[in-house]
């Protein structure tokens, strides 16, 4: 028996259920029903501040973009997928907020610089940067958790990816997307913050950064780099009024990990069952549960002396040894 927080159109409610007896579409708000009105856990005053959210068309970061807008920020939603960015900015505008949705590739300086100019022209200078674009790639992922002697005998053509088969380009893709994809937007958007002497940056790390998960060495290493960079940048920017922190989400069911966590029929995979059993709170997180920590971190009133931290939002996963 688990306590599961279930989304309903009107409100969140807690139900005691057998985990497997509820459809996955109810486990996370984001699965079936994007774009419900944002309900904030509390309000912080971001009136007039310009927030840039990379990966803002994605599942977790769209909720962050909406929350920042609901607190008065003017939000630039940046994503490789322009249509996804526009959907989010349109929704924010329909809710009475101010937002623009722009195509931007966090790995290309030209694209980022063009986006920065557009943000500056349409909204003003960036004051809050959320480095949310990131993800994994199958080519940086092994098939099995443990290498066995039998794996080494696997015949050519068999669909088994061992450590020895990892593709350098796949690994590089994951490193670049998560690490460079955090560093480059920061170079572009934090210059104005440094010049004006005020700004805050929130990077998105992961549980993998504390202790690597099996199968995904590239993603684990890349997110460890994001956490490390968060500390480095916090120190480096501390004399020009910029605070730098990171959120480390635990397990949230999203497009990025859906194939790893659910079967075709929607039931949990063995890996997902393992995750839930290793999460003391006994469930996946809901994207909305990142909002409280995010608003606290970006608020100078709330977190004015907080910089260089990586905050787990994980239902206790990181604290639990499994015994
Ligand atoms: N979902 C989880 O459980 C979880 C856990 C820990 C950390 N994270 C991290 O949270 C962040 C958001 O993940 P999500 O689960 O919402 O995934 P998501 O795939 O829904 O969102 C990622 C977004 O980034 C965009 N993107 C990809 N490459 C890009 C590029 N080169 N330039 C610009 N945009 C690009 C994608 O189009 C997508 O909209 C990621 O950094 C992810 O690694 C997710």
C-alpha cells in the first residue's frame, strides 16, 4: 500500500492505493493533461524580472516556466522544438502572463546569441536563468546492469550493448547536451546579469550526480559535471551578484525516460518497480513538486544567502541506502 499524490483537474489529492491499481496517466499530471492552470505552493515576487528557461518545451521545465510566470516574471521559453516552446508561451499568455517561445539550440552559440537578442528586445535583460535542456541517449546506455561472462560471448548482430560497445559519439552527445548545454547558455545570458550586478541561475542536475545509476554512465557523468559546475560557477560569480544553484530531481515520469520506466501496455518496467521500491516515499515525483524548491531558489528574499547548492527533490531516494 502506498500513499500516492494524484492529479485531478481541480486539485491535488492524496489517495491510499495499491500503486499498481491506478493508471500511470494519473500518477503524474504531465502524462495526459498538459496545461492546467498553475497552482503555486506559495508566491514569490518576481514582478518584472525576465526569466529564461532552456528546455522549456519539455515536461519538467514547462511547469517551471509557468510557475515563474505566475509569480510575475516575464518568461522566455527556449527549446530546440520551437512548436513546443510556443505552446508553453501561448499557454502562459492565455493565463494572463507574459512570455515568448523561441527556437534555440543550447549547443550552438549563434543560436543562443540570436535568442538572447530576441529576449532582450521583446522582454528585457535576463535576470533568472533556468538551464533545463538535457537528457540521455540510447547510445550512451548499456543493455544490462552488470557485465557477465555470457555477455562477452554474445554473437555479432545480437542487440546487446555492453560497456565495450558504448559509442563515443553517443557518450559525447550526452556530455555535450547536459554539460556544455548548461555552460554555453550561461555564457550568453549571465553576462548581462554580471554587468548589472544581479541574477540567479538554477541548473538541473539529477540523482545520478550523487551516485551513478546503472546502465547510464554518460548521463551520470554528465550530471555529475553539472553539479560540479554549479559549485564552480557559484564561487566564480559570487562577486558580481549572481547566485548559482541546482535542483537534482529524483524520478519523474517524462518523455525522456518513459521507454525505460513503462511497458507498451503502460505497466511499470522492472527498473521502474526497483526505483519506486528504493524511493522511501514509494512513488514517482510530480513535476509540480519542483516548483516550491525552484521558487525558493530564485527568490532573493527567500534564498539571498544560498549559492552553490544542489537540492535533491527525490522523495528520499538519495538518503536511502536500501537497507
Ligand atoms: N524526468 C526526470 O525524472 C528527470 C530527473 C532528473 C533530471 N532531469 C533533467 O530535467 C531536465 C528536463 O527533463 P525532462 O524530463 O522534462 O525532459 P524532456 O525531454 O521533457 O525536456 C527536455 C527538453 O529539452 C529540449 N532540448 C533537447 N535538446 C536541446 C537542445 N540542444 N537545445 C535546446 N533544447 C533542447 C527538448 O526538446 C525538450 O523539450 C533535463 O535536464 C533532465 O536531464 C529529469
